[in-house]
């Protein structure tokens, strides 16, 4: 149980160390793989291999939903990519082939291109996941390289003058809007400060309306009528009155609200202040009790805390030892995996040789060759015996002739 809990804690730590966005990296890799397969025209070439070979969606190899179908499409698609990039004579696997042999042949094709395989071959049996996407992505890259595919730069989009002019107009209107706000603020300040215009500062040319700028020395007394002047003033005076509308932003309204709120707060404070004082006294008493109780608990928990600290130190030491041992175990498991891969390859070679040896055609050929050799040996033996007989007869004839010649010489 402790080992299981440690394993679960380790998994939780690994998951917490990962970024929340890393789980979506498989979707990005699957999307890129789909684009590469479309560039390789797999929608027509791969789909024509067999009726069961079909095109898949962009997220087909991200999660395992149908293991049998996904594994078959993964192996056939990998074999098709190997034919296009590495080995044109690579055999497309069938549905009832040995999955271990199929996976080993695919991985051996990748190793021939110096691609590092840092995972167990059994993880490819699901037909989906990070390992399957890694294998397909590498094979798709090799297929694109073999097809001499190259990326080209996109042509720049021509700029539209009308769009630029519209944007400039929008920017100008925004600037004018800011200036208008500043003007409104300035007008409000002018109304509050009640600045009086200095009529003496205005040049006389604007008042005269462009007439001669020479001094009017001829006017020495006024020709206006006093009564008409008073009537004109009475007529214009109502129009010159300035009326201020009530606005929520006016400081006078805010001041009145502040005073009314101050009165209500003062009235409520007289009634709530004794209650608040009693509550503060009760809080002080309870805080004192809590502090005394905390001191008592601390005095009782000191030996337990010291034991806990010692146990925690021991646990850290044990964890460090466990990490060292686990690192050694990981190295050994990797070595074991390599040995298992080599053993699987050797088993595959032995199976192939046994299949070749179990085939009866070579044995029939050997038997036929042996029978032919035996018949030829028989014919050669007959020929040799005939030759020996003829040689023996010739020797006997020569011997008889030699004896007859000797007899003739003695006579």
C-alpha cells in the first residue's frame, strides 16, 4: 500500500509540474501531421490501397477510442509513408498480422534513419497517443524530404489606399474627440473660476472690422441718446443672464450631500458607539483567552513537534535514497528494454528462417538433385566398367602378341 501511495504521489507531482497548456500540444502536433499528409496527397494515394484504408480527422490519433481500427490505420499509414520515404519494397501489413512484428519492422525502418526511439514498442499498440503521433510525424517529414517538397514564402498582401485613408480618418476623429473633451473641461473650469474677458487686450482692428487704423481724433463728445440707451439695455439685459442647470458633478450638490451624511453619521454614532465599545471589550477578552490557550497547546505539542521534525528529516533522507535507487532502476529498465528489442528482432529473424526451413520446395529440389546424381553415378559406373573391360581386353591382346613374338624369336 505504501508503494502504491508513493507512486500515486509521484504521478500527481509530475502532473502538477506540467503546464496546463501541455495537454493541448498533442492537438497541435496532430493538426500539423494532418497538413503534412494532405501535402503528400494521402487522401487519394493512401485511400486506394484497400477498402479499409480511409482518411481520418485531424484529432484521430490524439485519444484512443477504437484500438483495433486505430492500430490498423496507424500501421498501414506508417507502411505507406515508409514506402514513399525509406523502403519502396516495404510490405503493407494486413489485419491479421502479428502486431509485435509489424511494430518492430516500423521501428527498425525508423532506426535505419538514425531516429531515436525513447519509448517501449508496446505503447504503439493502442494506435493513438503521443508515441504514435511522433512516429507518424517523423515518417511524414521523411516522405516530404523524399518528395523534394520545399516551403515557399507567401506573397505580401497589397495595401489598399482606401482602407488606409479610412483608418487615418478614424484616427483624426479620435484625436478631435480628445481635443473636444479637453475643451469641455476647460469650459467647466472657466465657468467655475468666472474669468472676466479683458476687452482692452482685444486689438482695435477686430472691432473696427477692417477700417482705417488711424486714431479717431474727431470724436470729442457722445451723440447717443440716454433714453434709447436705457431701453436697449433693458431689452438686452434678460438675455445676458447666466443660468446654471443642476448637475450631479456640481461641487455644491456634493457639499450638501456631505453635510447631510455627516449629520446622519453623527446621530447614528451616539447610539452605536457604546455597542461597539462593548464588542471591542469582549473581543479583547476572547483574544486573551485564545492566546493563553494557544500557549498551552504549544507547550503540550512541543515534544510531538520535535518528533515530527525528526521523522520528516528521516523521510527526506529516505526519499533521497529512493530517488537514487529509482534512477538506477530507470537505467536498468532502459537497458532491459534495449535487450528486449534486440531479442524481439532475433526472434523475428529466427521465425523467418524457420518459415524458410519449414517450406517443402527446397527439400523436393534436393531430393530430385540427389536422384539425378545417383542416376548419373550409375551411368558413370557402367561407363567405367566398360572402359576397364576394354582396357583389360587390350592388355590381354598385347600380352598374347608379346608372347607370340617371344616364341618367334626363340624359334
